């Protein structure tokens, strides 16, 4: 992952898209988020921004549609309930556009690198009918949330990858994390139209953090 990102030891992680904003009983701005499509996280979580929340970017740029990585207390339990859990955000990273770094696909082929142990390529067909075939390069730095040795053609995977891709066909990108694909629930919305944080009156004022 990019070196400019914040990493918090012993904290839990949530990756998802900002759907809306709210203000809680403490007067804190709350990010109302849904998980990255196909990911293993809770369908929705809410994160309160505090004066101690750290950012790897200008927080005033957060808006509806922002794809974020949020660190929060590991003591908070994620839930599949339709009622989102609210917790305080410890640190937040901007991951760019969801479509550029989050891919869901069906495994076609695993090609280990004969010259480098623990490295190779995964060829995937898109689950999204409007998507395209992709090759993901993996190595010892790639995190697998599954049994790599048990991978087989037909497995559906969720891949967090670099926004940089080759111009080849199919394009190639570096895989940061690979996990089993989780089908979205019926109430999970597509990516909202980006809206600059604070530009919508309903979003409230830009908080001081």
C-alpha cells in the first residue's frame, strides 16, 4: 500500500463508501458508510469524527461517494444487523475511487512465478457484467484472507489492488489483499455521485478535527 497511508497497530479496519453524514448526540460529525462491494466487512457502519481522528489527506475533501479506509477500536464488534454500529474513527485514509482499487472476480487461473517463491499471477473474470478480465500480481507482501493452496478455478474473490494498471489486455495490477467474495445484500446501494464534504447543506458544517 502507498507509504503515505496511516497504519494503526492493534486497531480494526473498515473499507467502504460514504453514503451520508449525520451529527450524533455529542455534536460529532458521523460518516455513514457501506462496505466496499464484495468485501467481508459489515454491510454498514457509522464513524464519528473526533478531535483526535487522524487523516492522511485533507479531511474537508470527504464527500458522499468517498472510498475510505477507517481504523477504529478493535473492541468494536462488526455486525450483520440492519442497524449500523457507531464507533469513533481513530484514523482515515482516502483510497481514491472504489472502482479503481476494488475488484470482484471469478478465478480462471493461478500462475506461480517459477523464479520467485510466493509470487505469481491470478487471472480473474469479472463478476460485474460490465467489468473486464484482470490479472493480479501477488507476492509475499500480498495478504490472503483464505487458504491459498486451496484456490481453484471458479472461486469468487474480492481483491484490493493498486490504482495503477498496465495498458495490456488484460490489464495487470498489484494485489494488496485477496479475500473470498461476499455477495452484496439487496439493500446495498451503488456508488453515490461524489459531493464535496460540506457543499450540501444537509451534510452540516465542516467539523473541526
